[in-house]
C-alpha cells in the first residue's frame, strides 16, 4: 500500500464510489497517484520558480524604467521581455484534433460554468441543454413589465411573451407568407411543415429549417404517418434546434393562437463542471463532494432533492429527446449539455492527500486522475446516458503561464491515459488564456497541445488581475471599470480569436469568451453579449440556465462559422498587449474614495461567503445593491488593484483599514438574511472573513501572480476548525 496520507472521506469516496464499477482497486489508485505526484511535482515547482524569477526581473526593470504605452516604451519593453525569455518568437501551430464532439467542433452556443460542490446547480446546468424561452421572457427584465403580476399565471404578461416569441420566430424562421402571429395550427404533411392561418396554409420560407416533429404521446414517432396531432415542431438554424411544444390543454397553450405551450431553445450546448474558481474546497471532505458530483454526472445517477415552493422536488439527469425527421426516420437529440471539467492550476497543493513526510501533493495531479477515472463510466458505456459520443474527456486547465506549462499539462494527461489504459489524446485540453505570458505566447501554447486542444477561452477577469500584478511596479493602474476599454484588453480579446483561427480551430475546437457578470440584467445582456459571436466566438460563458437560453438567441442570429471565415485573415499586433493600463492625470479624493469602497465592498462580499460559508461563487450585491457574479477571478482584480494603489501611494494602510471596517458593516447588512451568516463588524479582529480580506490586500504585492487561493484556503480552514 502506498505511503500517502489520505483524508478518510476522500479515501472512502475513491474505494466505495469512484472505483466501484471499474476494474481498478484502491491500492492501485493511490500508488498511481503517488507515482504521478513524484513524477510531476518537481517539474511543477521549477516552473513556478520560473514564474517568480521572471516577475522579479520585470519588477526590477519597471523600477528603473517606469511604465507607459507609447511606441518608444513598447519597443524597449518588448526587447527586454524577449531578452529574459518571457516573450517568445511566434509559432505557427496547426491543430489536428480527432474524436471531438459536435458540440465543440461544429455547434456554436452558450457555455455554463457550474460549481461541482452543489449537485442541484450541476444538474440544472447539465439539463440546460434545452431551456424555455417563454419562461426566460416571462420571468426576467427582457420585456418591460408595466403592471403588477397576478399570482399564478398572468395572462397579460403571457400575451406579451407570446407576441415577442412570434416576432422572434418571424426573424429567425420566417414563413413563406404571413407571420407566425397569424398561425392557428402547425401540422406535418409529406415531410414538410404546414402552418395553418386564417388566410390559408403556408410553410417556412426556407423549408430546410424544418428538422422534425413529435406526434402522439409516446415521445417519438407518428401515430399514423403524417396526419397525427403534432405535439412538437423542431426547427434548426446555425446548428441549433428550437422546439415549438404544442399542448392545447396547457394554460399557455390554451391562450396561444396556435396552442404553442412553449418555445424550447437548444441553449447550454456545453457546460464546465468546475473544481476551481467557483468552489471552496480546502480539505478531503470538500474534494470528495466535488468529485462525487462529477462522477454522478458521468454515471448519470446524480440526483438532488430539495424544497421548492412548499413541495419536495427531486432533480435528476435528463434523457435524450426523440423526434421524427422529415424523411420519416427517427431523430435523437441530446437532452444534456456536453460536459467538460475544470481542474485546478499548477500552483495548487491539497492537504487532502499528503506524502509520507507530510507535504501536500499537487492538487492538479489528483484532479486529473479522478476526472479521467470517473469518465471511464462514460467512455465504457457504463452510465445511464452518454456524455461524449466521440469518446473523449474534456479537461479545462486554468492559470497556465506560457508554453512550458501547457507542455507539462499535456505530459500529465498522457501519463494518466497510460495509467488508465486509454488511447493517446483521449484527454483533451481547454486552455484558459488568462495570464499575460500565455496571451503573449498563445501560438506557442497551442503548438504544445495541437493534437489535444479543444478551446482557448479569454478569461478576461483573471487576465486583468494578472495584468495588474505583472505591471505592479510600473505605476498606478486605472480604475476597475476603466480597465474594460484599455487598448491591451481590446487587443487581447481580438488576438485570441485571430490566433485560434490561424491555428485551424474551425471545425475542431472552440474559441471562447468570458462571463456575463450580472445575472439579473438579462435585457442588457441581450443588447450587448451578441458582440461575442459577432467577434468570432463559438461560445461564451453565461451565469445561469435562463441566461443560456437568452444568449442562444445570439447564436441563432449570427452564423459564427461564417463570421470566423470572414475574420480569418485578421491579425492583431501582439505589441498592443504591452501597452499598460496606467493612470494618466490625477484622480480626485472622491474618485479614489469611491474606487476604494467599491473594491473593498466587493472583496468582503465575496470573501465572507467563501471563508464563512464555503460558497465559492455567488451573486454578490455591489455598493448600489446590484447583484454581480463573483468568483476568485473578480477577487483577484479587486485585491490587486488596492495593493497597486497602496504601493504607489494613492491610498494608505489606515485608509484601507477604515474603509474595510465601514464596508464590513454594509456587507453584514446585505447578508443579514443569509442562513448561517456570521457578521464581521461585531468583532473585526476575530472575524476570519474580515482578516482574510485584509490579508489579500496587504500581501497582494508579494503573493505569487496575485493569486487569492493561499489566503482564502488558510482562513477557510481556520473558520472550519473553529
């Protein structure tokens, strides 16, 4: 038996659950884990030391030369970064990835990221492959509400929803004549969709948009060929499907002019089950909980029971959806998102497993081994449903700095494949482009994984935090909201697309964009997030299943693959990434005070849930009470910005402490109704959450890469112990 010291909860999970249905025993598993740690931990430490060395040299250079964004400065900075090996010559990768599912290679659409520690949310996300457009319109701010809703179903609101759905159907699936608003019935005749209106029968302007239908009550096939009552009409545009669900007995169907009870959109095409930024896993029981969710999704047995509206609800994994295609054959569509899993970064260690001498092992090694072992249930067809029909496992790897770290991940994945007896390149990699050294050397990073890479995604929040930390000695940075329009950030978003397209991602991999952070602001999201598919992104992150359904409208409107062909010749100059987001001119005392309050409140609002309640991602009210989706990436920005301003004298320690104390009282008030919440302001000196927040700021300058995990984990462990 291996000499590893394994937390009892994690050991029991591996023996009793993870390995229960596969032909490996616990002794083999932990021996393999120990061997992988021994093989990769040393090289990982060398690469982490290289990060620190480069940052020290950059800091020293900025102390001598300052910072800037003019051409002469960029010339000097570029030469320096090249000289120290931070900036590498551009590579010319050409990806060739096999066994990639259509959801990644061919179907642009929204992507959810969900914490693995909450099974209910994970099931919601997995089942968000299909979402109700009627519900999304009815329950959000997309449509203006000019009256107080009646309890139950409000027909006035329902009429508003039906009218907007008709307008969208006319835009996306126009009829040969007339409008969907004129429809009195939908039927299928001789393999074609017929729309009945008071003016006579019509059909789709493009008959090819009709993808199938469902008749009768058995969930698939016709009752009598072509004349049975149609229960669902399936339409298709830009690779996505839309179902008109027809039910004259439904309360909405009774109101609808053609008895359409709902319009269901294919929504979250892919979902990332997250072991990283959206969770608070600091020990063995936490890790076992996270792993259990991923395993349950791979086996299809995950369930969650909870109280909702005074009733007990059980949620489980959805099955597939069956239709009759226009040619009469059976058509089956997935009922679930294609699931990816995000492991932790190379810098993470876990106390859940220790070596014989008590050192925590590399958490990324454990994550990779568990992720792949759980996926054996899917790869071997042992689960209730299929996840990857192409036979791959999709692992997102965050916080990698440059091509050497990507190469390390590739080697780790190959070693896991060998240990589990998997075919080479079964484990695919999603590269988060969220660190400056990766952004500048993105071509070389892709080259290291060109037979495995299935996405590059702009994690602009972490990327901003890394920008602030990398430039920390160069000068004071601009305010947080002003960062969004700085030249480097705009170039970063464009260049990510350009590099991926030149590398041959079309038809093989995703080009991704980051999260919409305002879960309640769906109208604003609809008005703005369409720029991401227009900008060539196959996918972009959304904060909820409802947001996925609404964001799907952007992909129905925009033919992303056509846009990628149009953008294929563009080349954004990587020198633009060297233009630093530094303040020019003076800020007033009020502007500095407001920025300090904004970031302090944001830090406390997130940390108090992470440390005090073990919630890794949540909607945190801002100063004005607007709910913003917060995770460790947003925390990294806020803590690094205050650390930067402290270092350059825009604020001082006394003002920071005073501001945090005032904001603690506000955050306490905002969380007063949160079950289990421990207020900070009543005893700031003994509040683990408050002390964690100060730790993040006052050590931000020296914290490697400005990461937040050390402080959060330390204070969460103290909170759990007490």
